C-alpha cells in the first residue's frame, strides 16, 4: 500500500533543506580554503592533488554504501535518513573546528579525510530525504531549495575568506587568524543547520509491507555491496552516457579548485606562496570573493535554467552552460585586472548551476524509484571516480607538461569542460525526461 504524502508548505520545505546550507558551507571551505592551508604549511604544487585524495575516495566508498543501507533502515524514534546526515554533520563539525589547529601537513590531510567522510555520510541520505518526504509535484521545489542553499552556503564560505582577513589579522601558530574564524563558523553552521532540519521535519514511516520486506532482507556486511553491484548491472544506458560527461567535467572542476588561488596570485599579484607570502594571502582572500561571486550567479540563474530546459532540452542547456564555463576558464589565468576575474568566472557560475541540477533532469525519469538511494550513490560514484583519477594523475601532468604553473592548470580545466560539453551532445535521453521538466515550477531567479 502506497502512503499518500502530505503537501508541505513552502516554509516547511525550506526548513527541511536548511541543513544543506551547513553541509555546503563546509564544501565551500574545502574548495577555497583547504588548498591555501596546504600552501601555508609548505606543500609543493605537485603534492596538492595527492593531498586532496580524501574527497574522491571517501565519496566512492561512503555515499553508495550509505545510500544502500539507508534504503533498508528504519528506527521509530530516529527515522531512516536523519540518523545518517545528523551523524555526518557532527563529524563535519568536529573536523572543521580542529582544522585550523593543524600544525603540520599530515595533520591537515588527516582532518580532511575525516571532514570528507562526514560530508559524504550526510550528503546522500539528505537527497533521498527529499524524495521520501515530497510527492512528485513538490520534489522539484525541494531540490531547487537544495540548489539555493548550495549556492548560499558556498557563497558565504567564500566571502568569509575575503571579509575575515580584514577583521582577524595576524597569525595564530602557522596559519593566519582568519582561518580559525572561517572554520569555527563553519563548524557551528554544519551542526546547527542540520539540527534545525532534523528537529522541524519528521520522516514518513514505512508501510507495513515495506517493514515486512526489510525484515525479510536484513542488513549484513555484504548486502550494501550486493545492492550496488546489482544496480550497476541493470543501470539505464543514459547513466553510462552521463558518466562520460562527468569524467571530463569533474576532472576539470578539481583542477580549478586546487589551483584557483595560485592562478590569481600569479596573474594579478605576480606572487607565489614562497616569493611573497603577504601578496599570496591577499590573492587567497580575493579568490574567495571571486568564488563567492560564481556561487551568487549559481543561485540567481538556477530557475532561469529550468525555463531554458523546458523551451529547448536539458541536454542543450547543459551543453551551453559547460561551453560558457570552459570559455571562462580559458580566459581566467590570463587576466591581470582583478575585477575582470568576476566576468570570467560568471560563465562558471552558470555552469555550476547546471552541473548541480540539469543532469538529474536528463536521467531521473529512468531511475527506478524504489532504488533511489542506491542510484544517487552511484551517480556520486560518477563524480568521485574522475576526482580520484585527477588526484592520482594531475600532479604528474602539472609537473611534466604544465611546468607546475597554476594558470596552465586552469586553462587545462577549460579544455576539459569543452570536451565534456561535446560529450553531452552524445546523450540520448528518452522521451519521459520531458515529464520531469514539465513538473518543474516556472519562475525567475528573483
């Protein structure tokens, strides 16, 4: 027997998604602040990809497993998804609090592993939480709210890198004092926002039939892996086509996030962490502002992309957005005027809005609803495998072909985004995708 899901008000949908703000604030700090911290602690340029190995490996292992386990979990008091994303948020909060106290490179790298494990434990069940609570007519609003909080959380994280150095001056130990302020605020946001969502949003209990099925198929150490293997075996063809796009797309994004601050330091301030530490700190702060701007563009353009997807197709929209992002990356490392960086990164802001949502429109109608949790984990595997490939190969490429030059790394990322755009045109989505688009609400970004 199917449960009729109650319609939620807009404020209830916002409440259930507030926790995504804290999770994405944490991701924003990872993207913009962790690599500069590695630089401050003496990391070499070709060591940076290896030091970022935590993200892809924890995502590859944790998200699909958590997705499969949460599909078969229910506790009368704690629920199905909430225990996972609440525990994940607690781990994130602890790691963020400790991160600025890193006195050596190995300590910062170890805390990144813990931070990523927490983030990945929280992320996948949170996406499934939306599908559990909302019916088909309200799910698009729920996912758009997640996109909004993604942009807002990452924007504020990046802006903190610009504002806090003006307020918190000097150094504490080996790191600038503003690093402590940004990460401790992130720690509070992580646990506080998830606690609010968990407190205000009850989960829908499973039906008697669902409970009976859970008891008939009890969890054991092997069952999540069996579920993942079975889901991959019967995976719709469109997901394999999307995997090719993701290979180039996410490889490129990791190149940008690892090298953006050093690229800006080289092109605008003509400095490296070794040659002029003060100028490099200024470049890191300015890059935080630039990255904050692309996230502003992201949440302003998200609803406009839905209109374009209705008028044309999700495939063409994603193609166009990746072209804009790739072109922006190609220009980015050659800009000497710090204000023009905002123009170049605007293309990536539009691309990031598409990356967060449009690919799901191409595939969501062809994913079995009863396997939603495990397939969301598998889609995440398509994200983290390219990141794993990047962390294990790009150090060699950067050292031997790109002269350890961060600007060359950004241009390389631009080329890969253009290749991803071409691969998008190869996706042959079936007709049902149109139904997913038509269920999206019309509206502007305001």
